[in-house]
C-alpha cells in the first residue's frame, strides 16, 4: 500500500510538471515555428513552406538588428559587472564587519525595492544630464545596476554568512588581509550567490524596456526591446508580425541558454543562505 501511494505521488508530480512545462514552452515553440513558417517566411513563395525571410527583414530593420543586439549586450554586461562587484564587497562588509549604522545602511538599501522605479525615472533622467551621461549606454547601465543592488546585496550577505567564519580566520592567520581572504578563499564559497546575482542582473537589464525608452533618445543606441517595440508599432500602421516574431526569438534565446547553463548555480545560490554552516 505504501509503495502504491509513493507511485501515485510520483505519477502526480511528473504529470503536473509535464503539463506546466508544456504550458510554459508552448508559446516559445509556437513563436519559433511561426518565425520560419508561412507566407511571410518564404516571401510569398510558399504559404505552407519554411524560410528565413522574416529574419532577413529583421536584420535590415532600422540601424540593423546587430546594432541593437550589441547595445543590449553592452548594457547587460556593464550592469552585471557593476552589480556583482558592488554587491560582493557590500555583502562581505555587512556580513563580516561591525561598523556604526551597518543595519540602517542595509535596510535603506533594501528599501529601494519598495520604490516603484518608474516613479523616479524623470529625476534620474535629469541627474544623468547633470553628470553628462544622458542618452548613453553607460548611464542606462548604471541606473539598472542601482535597482539590482538591493537584491544583490541581500543575496551576497546571506551567502557570506553561510560560510564558516573559521575559513576567514585561517586565511587571516596565514597572513592574508581581509581583501586577500575574500579574493583567495571566500569567493570560491559564494560562487552560487555570485551567479544568481549576475543572472538576475542580466535578465533584468536584457529585458528592460521602460528605462531605455526614457533615457535613450538616439535611435542607433536603442536596445533590443525598444527596437522590437518600434517594429511592433509598424510603418503606416502595418505591423510585420513575421519579423516581430523573429525578433522575439532572438531576444529569448540568450536568456534561455544562459539560464540552462547556470541553473544549478542558481538553485544553490537561493539555498546557500538558508542554513548557516
């Protein structure tokens, strides 16, 4: 009887997982299929055939889809690097050092999560003008990094706190400075947390639409989501759905590939701070 109940639970689990997987994957598979099938994909040569005409039109759109991809990559990389570096040093300092106002600083940083960032985009736009970073990919990336810092700081603090303090003490006894101990010993133990922070920062910056729309005024500097939105608007109210679906595929592929490659670190990163060792 117990064996039968176990088999029943397993069957229910796998059946539910399969249904959920199909529901999540179906829109992506359908978009990929639609981007290479039909009249638009073959330039009208074969309504039931397959072709890459949608992708060819997409690559010729505006400044070229390659330019928009490069812009998105640049913004995402800067956001990831700034977020990971600041979150690592900040999380290490809060987890290991005692200094006046530490808890207040941590809570104020987390409070950024409670502020809808769209409400402060205009002040940020003005501020970027003051520091001459308006309409620049660097300015956009710095703004996106600011809004990723609360989560990154929280994640890295938990990751460092989950490491035994004896590791750091041993490194200090052997002559390492706190920075040396961080670089040579502790970073290896918080790799899952680092990957989780980097993955979240990448996905957020890669898919961000509102901030690039506000901060970037030069069409050649648009990121991929803004370019696809302009494509969706269409010329003369005519939307090229085939090219738009191709753009969605191109935008989704990097996110899917990176997540699949890093998912084991992602899961470990979320559980690393659950129990202090």
